[in-house]
């Protein structure tokens, strides 16, 4: 019986080798994705032995990007996007401009054409949302305020790259590319049409999609068929992504992201995220394998200094620019370092732009090789930069007077007003985080007339709470100065309602140092983490699934007793 084996060979070789090398990487205390990338290099066309079908691998990776972006949308609502717009929008645009200038200056020094230099710089300016998502998930800060800033930042970058991909062909002739590429409508007309298309898609999804797709999900859920429910979730992610590209010119990734955003309106959004998780993980592996397949190792030998320069722009240039911008916008050092680490890599949009630039005669052949080398190295080393955030922050506070000035800089939102009532300064509750959980806790405390002070990293939220007459301070509660301003030394309870699991231990230690008798209540979704935290004295951990089960059990017992 004849078989068409290209697809099967690619999946079998890619997943099998990724499993082996990913396992070895973890045993060597390296990120598993390093193994996935090496698996792609081994089965790629630039190394001897078996060669997988690069075209099929690229399409499988595209599906992986769509499913992962769909998952991001399920966890990232429109309100989250609007909440970080003041830092994500200006930060992303300025950071892209700085990185583009760095990359273009390098390419010009190497003797490339202005068009090639511009494409090269733009390709270096945009990070991979797929890589960022995996890093935030591993750190447990995907739903934290810092995580929302990082994701919002990259969403703005993706929107900007949609415009770049549309505008580049009509501008190619003027930039020194193929003459034929210059033919077409005027640039202003193309830009206007693109803005209308993207705006029309977003409007359609937010106005119509938020009503239609949750309704469809509800109808499918009523069938009680798990297979149909999973099929509905995957079909929605892929079909909406495809339709967005075909009808509105929006990228697959961006279309899938907004599909997740509208699906989040459904009460089954959590189940949708769980059902699609295995597929997302499998295709994410294939994404990293496909990146490895594009890499030609000979570029490391032929152009080592150029590769080093590219990596420095990605890892150092972009990160320093992003860190400076976040600090200028008056956000904490920890947030600035996390955003910097998030941007210290390049990914899928860089490859798409490089391919388009090459087809238009703008980017020279060595440009794509350098970009792939920079992508491979930056993706492989990205988890390292995340692991260095906390020790680097502690070292800077201990050895840098500038870092200490940043932590203690004069900011009206970083301390309670002088006219704050005395009942908020003693025997009060200090509530860290004012998200979905924090708001409900605050409402319950207010209903029982229990005074509390909110510590929140989102400046906009603190400004709103101050306007409503509530006691609130801005800053990262892992910083003792923030807890001091919340008068933790005389508080009776510390409630950590934020989803930022990375800094919980620092918050507890800082609070205990200032108030050894403080009682602490923490939220968690990780049983291992909850077990470790409960070993400490005067710490109560509320595990999400456990509290839900207990509430349901109480309801069932009451109903059974009434019967």
C-alpha cells in the first residue's frame, strides 16, 4: 500500500528527536527548548543525514503559533490590554525604533543597501510572542501585571509588523529593491486601507464575535460531547485566524489572539484553555523544531563577528532600551527587568519579514542566515536572562546607589497622602494586588467596614483608587519600601492576591522583617508551591481548586440536608 510519508516523517522525526534532546537538555539543567532547537538543526537541510520537509514543518509551526496565540487571548482580556496601554504602546513603538536604528546602522556599516538595512533592523526589533508565552508560563507570572505588560508590549509590536508587511512591497522600489515591487497604489492609500482592514477586523471581533462565539461554544457544550467541544475550540482558533488573514489582511497569529479574546467572554473559557492545551504544547515543540531547521551552522564559522553583533543588538541593545523606557514611565525596576528579558529574542515575525525582504530584492542572502543565527541563540539563551532577574535586582539594590534612588524616588503615588485617616495606618489589612481576586476581597472588607491599604503595580489603578478616596500605594510589594508606605509594621494581616508567584517569597520575607507577627493570606494555583508556603508560620494559602471544591461540597451538603 503506497503512503505519502512527508508529513508523517516530519512529525515523527521532529517530535521524536525533540523528546530525546529535550530530555537530555533538562538533565543538563538547560531549558528543554534548547533540545527542540537542536532537533531542528539535526533534521534540517544544512546537516548530514535525514532531512525533514521544511515546508510542512513551517506549516505545522504556523498552526502552533495560532494555537498558542489563541491560548494567550483566552487569558488576556481587552480590559487587560487597555490597562497596560500607557506603558505598552509608547514603550513598544520607541523600543522598535531604537532597535531598528541599531540593526540598520550595523547593516549599513557592512555595506548593505538602505532598503536591506531597514528590513534587517525591523526584523531585529520584534520579539517572539510564542517564546515569551512559554517563559511567562514557566515562571508563573502569565496573569500578573508584569506579564500583562510584556504580552501587551508584544501585541503592539505584532500590530506594527502587520503594517510593515503591507507597506514594504509598494515601498520596495524606492528602497532599492525590485522595480516591479514599486508598482501599485500610492503608499497613503495602502496605509489607509490597511488601517481600515485591521480596525474593521478588531471591531467585528469585539462587537459581533463577543456575542456569537461564546453562544456557539455554549451550544456545543450542551451536547455533552468532549470531542465536539475540543473540535469547536480548535476549529474556532484556526478558522478565525485564517479568515482574518484572507478577508482583512491580518496575520494568523493576531487573528488567533483575538479569537481567544472573544472566547474569553464564555463561561467555558477555562475549559477551552484546558482542552486545547495538549495540542498547543505539541505544536509549540514543532515551532521550535522548524526554527532549528532553518539554521545553517556554517554561518557561525564564516561570519562569527557579525553573528555576535546581531546577538548583542537583540540581547543587549533591545533590552537596555526597553528597561530605560519602562523606568522612564515610572514603573518598578523588577517590571523593567522582566520586560527587558521578554524582548531579548526574535521570532516568527522576523522570519516572515526576512523572507519578504529577500523576495523583494532588499535583504541580501546572508541577512536571513544572520537573523536565523541571532534567533536561535537568543531563543536558546532567553530562559537564562529570566533566571537572572531576581539576583540582578538584589545585586543592583545592594551595590548601585542609582538603583536605590530609583526605588526611593519621590512619587506622589508611592506613598500614602498626608491626610490619610489614622485607621488605615494601624491594625489595617494590606492588600497586594487589585485584580479580579483583589477587587472581590476589597469589596468584602469594605462591606464589613475593615480598613485596608492596597499595594498595586499598575499606576492607572492606583490613580483610580485614589480618586475614589481609597488608601492605595503604587509599587512592587516585594520591595520593602512599598510595604513600609502601606504601614505594614502596624498591620494585622497581609493579603497577597496577585498572580505573580515569582515574588511571593520576597513579599513574605519583607513583611516578616518589618512586622514579625504579621498574618499572611496567599492565593495559589500550584499545589507544590502551596505546600512549601504553608510550612511557614502564620501563612494561610488558598489553593484555587481546593477552595472551589470546598465551596461546592458545602453547597451539596446544604442541599442534601434540606432534602
